[in-house]
C-alpha cells in the first residue's frame, strides 16, 4: 500500500548517504485503502469565512469543503487560525463574514440541526476528571440527544473500540494522557456523527498513543464519516489526510492532495545545498535558472527544486560545479514542510 | 409542535446537566466539610451562644413546691403556675429549682373565708439570682389569674364561696380579654436555635452556592467543558438552567440535612409550616445559585472566585441578620438588610419559625426573594460565557 521506497539522499562531495525519511513517503489517495469519490456530496462547506478580533484578522476569507468519507487536514503553525476556523464551523464563534454550510444548509439557519450532525473533539481534554470514562461517555451521549439506555450501550461499544474497557470504571483523572485523549475523542462519537471536527486531537501524547488514535480516525473515515482535522504535525497531515489545506496568518495558502501540493514546487526533486552562500546570487549563475527554481535561500543554505524530468546525477553534477563553496547537498522529495517553506518563507517547525 | 419538542428536549438536557453536576459535587468529599459539617457545628454552637428564655433549647424554669394546703385552691394555684411556663418540682428535684414556693396549710380555708393569706416565696440554697426575676414575674401572673377567677366567680354567684369544679370550669373558659403581653407589643427577638438554624442555613446556602457555582463554572470554562457543551445541541437557556438547577439540588441536600437536625436534635418547632419554610428556602437557593453562576460568568480568574464569594457572602450574612437578630442593630443597618436577599430570607424564616406565622405572613418576603431570583437569573443568563 504505502510506497516502499522512501528515500532521502545526503551527498557530501565524494560520499553518498541514503537516509529514510517520513517526509519522503509518497502517498497517493489510493494508499489509504480506498479512493475518495470527488463527486461525493460536501457535508461541510466553509465559504469566504472571515473573523476579526479587533485589529487582528484571525481568519481571512477561507474556503474549503469536506466530503463524506474524506479526511481534510488544516495544516498550519500555532496561531495560524486553525482553531478559530473550527470554532466558526462548529458554531462557537460567529463569522464576521462568509458562511458555514452543513449538509446543504447554513449553520446558523438551524444550529441545533447542524450540531446533531457533527461531533467535535476539542483541542483541550474537556472531560470531567471526577467521573469514570464510562460516565463521561454516557453524559456526553445524552448531551448529544441520546436516551440513557442508548448512551449506555454505545459507551460500552466505544470503550471496546478505544481499548479502554478495562479502565471504564476508573475516574478519568487517573488516566494517562493518551487514554484521556481517546476518551476525549470517544465523547464526540456517541451519537455517530456524520461530520467530525478534530482540533489537534493528538497534542501532547506519546507516538504510540498517537498512532492508535490516527488508526481509529482512519477507520471512521472508511465508514463514511467526513472529517475536518486540524494539526501542526506534518507527518499527521501527510499520512492521514486525503486533502490538505495549508493555513497561515488566517489565510488558506494552498489546498490539494499531498501530490498536488508537492507538484506546486515545480518538480519531484528538491536539492538542499549547504555552504557559504552569503554573497551568492543564484540568478546570475550560468544555466541555473533554466533547470532550478529557488525555494528558499539563507546565508548557509539554498533550497532549490529541479524542474522537468532531469536526471538527479546530472543535477548534482551541475550543483557541485556552482561557483560557491558547497559543503553538502541533500536530495529529497518535496515535503509539506517544503511546500510551507515555499508559501511562507519559513519552516512549519519554526 | 416542533417548538414544544425543543422545549422538552431542552428541559431534559437541563435536568441531565443538573444531575451530573450534583454527582460531581458529591464525588468531591472535601466539600462535605463546608456543605454539612460546618453549618451543623455553627448552628449548634451559635444556638447556645444566643440562647434566650424562649429558645427551644432552654429548659423551663424550675420552682420548688411545698404545698401544705389540703384544700383545692392550692392545687388550682399550682395549675396556674404550670400554665405560666414554670416547671413544678418536688423535694427530690430540689437542686434543679431556681426558687421555692410554700403554700400554707390554711390557704384554701382563709381564702374561702375571705381572709387575707400569703404564700411564701423563698430562695433555694445553691441557686443563682439570674432567673429569680423571671420566676417571680410568672408567680405574680399566676396569683393575678387566680384572683381573677375568684372575682369572676363572686360576681357571677353574688358572693357565694367557690367550689373546685366551678373554679376549674372558669379556668377552662376563654378569657373575655386577653393581653398578649409577652413582648409588650414588639415582635419577639429570635434566640437560640430559632436564630442559629435559619441564620446558618441562609449564610451557608449563600456561601456554598456562590463558591461552588462560581468555581465550577470558571473551572469548566478553563477546561473547555463549557465550550464542549456549547457545541452540542444544548441551548444556552438549557445550559444556564442546568447549572442553576444542579446548584439548587446541592442546596436542597443542605436544607434537608439542617432542617432534619434542627427538628429532631435541636428541637426547633416547625410543625405545620414545613411547606412555607421549604418554599422560602427553595426560592432563596434559586437566588444564591443564580448569583453563583453569575459570578462564574463574570469573573474569569478561578483563584479569585473563592475570595470574592467569601467577601460577598460573609457581609451579607452579618448584614442580613444571620449572626444576630436584626432587632438589635441600628435602623440604618436594618434598612441595608432589606437591600440584600439574606435580610428578606431571615425575615421570612423568623416569621415562620420563631413567630409561628404561616405562608400569608411570609408571602411578602418570599415575593421579594422571587424578584431577587429573577434578576440574578436574568443577569446570569445574559453574562454566561463559554
């Protein structure tokens, strides 16, 4: 299923290193075990959403859609506007302009109807520490409109699915971070929502717990749930989401599948050149502009994409012949971080 | 039809929220101290500190009786003394007596002959002077009553000597003129457990519901629980109602315990007025719960809420007459007491507990409390933030 040839090549003059890289995973729609039906009805549509807090424009005219069975990722650094966007989508905030359409109807024309369709997993662990996992699930189920017996039955099922049945009677305050996150997720699922909004649901937990949660979310999408997933983790967006919207400073800078976003860089190869580049002027280098596009340049590093179907060996040869002192050249497939770098001029991890 | 369904669904959610909040309150055992133990302890100790002769806990004053009169008038005098609230003691209970009364052997005989006679009032060795005046007053009242009956009989029979049956018959009749002279036309001043029970109920209800309400709302806002509730199909009205309802349930638990202990262990007489007392306390709990939610909505800093609630509830208790009767404070402070809900709640409870009034006597105070509740609830709903 997943590409078996993740590759990243580190080149030091005279030496070639092959490094495995998560960023280099080449995922396609079909890698998720199913192919998204792009004709599927958008369950959620955000249209020209705008939100200001005084002088600050937190979300600036954002548009996106989430279809049934699709995981749509909103990727951006902290403060990019992800939570504000999700808050508008779930009705916690009213947009200053634009509209949120849930299953064809404006959210605010019937908020209760929209809320019955959606489940929301907040970024914070919003649970009652004094209550057990089962009691929390049952309470949130009743808040979602379930009868007490139905909430009880579904809580039992979810505890099994989330591998928490053996701790069901313990107070949530005694749970580990990963267990709390799982219950936090489960509390949004009791009423089997068709649209799930997840606001950074894996923040602050260990990699193993994160993998379990991501696996569970994939299962929900397979069952047809439309999922809006915000994150600032590149790996999550790359491996989980079928379509990704890159957001920064309240603006949706780019949107598409992972491969569509990678193609924005103009090619399938990215060269990272380390060296003394303070006074370098790549635009004046002979033939450089014909083959490469500068993504980012600093005093010590130059990131360039190679256009067309050029042979990596030829490209490397050309780069090593540049009129600058090159200490290292790394060849890799473009990642979302590179896309973000190109779009914003800085790395997502900064 | 659809609107009705929505209202029903909203009510169901409000009940669920309230029941859940109550469950969480009871899981936090440390709060039991403030909910139950402190109010009971303060009721008990304050009840003793402010005890008066009319207090339920105060024993009847004892009078040692040495009745040497073989006739019936000695017995009739003793009956009058009993009706004046004195406990008549024999020689075996001598150490419980505050004073003594000696009825001479010729008491009946001399009275029937219309001759002057005297009863002896004496000090019992070992008893103090503090209660002597009260015993003396009651003795004088009993003698006046006996004289009254003798005069009434003489007028009715043209001076015939009275028989025992005739006199007892007169005693059973309702007096044509009654002077309610207990407090010389003023309201009695509530004392003892009659003061400490409603006082502590009113104070601790306000304090606990302010603190628990404010702290819970602020903590749930910090943890994101309120925002999570807001993204469910739960209307704002149902959310605020549920929060207030949960606090009222907590108040009910406190009310039930204190009233039960007050009646069973402390002897506070509330018979026949339970309904009015419960209505008063429920309305008051609504006021306090709404104020608690209001504070939690307005004050975001969780750590400041407890201090603020204490700053509000303790002065309200003092000014409202929870610690001492309002009758003993200057008039300006009595006016201030009626600007705050504690003053009205204490007025209503004193009407019902100390003065023996019914719902009609407390309805004005309950009405004012309802206005306080409506205003606080409206403000809480208006200011509530997730």
